[in-house]
């Protein structure tokens, strides 16, 4: 069964978004997937502390 997802709207500087999207594409990911992975990484890190 697929995970249920929730929408998270955020506002960021246009240049920051452009730079992040470039990195995501180079990593073979969508910007949304790339940001999700960053959040997951930080949550796991915080849980281990």
C-alpha cells in the first residue's frame, strides 16, 4: 500500500530554488524528492542525538 503524502508549501528565494533544482536534477531526482530526502536525513540525525 502506498504511503499517504501531505503537501508542504514553503517560500524560498528564487535563486536558492534554482540552485537546489540544479543539484536535484544532477542527482537524478525531482526537487520535491530531493528536499524530502534532505528532511528525512535531518530527522534521522536528530532522532539519534
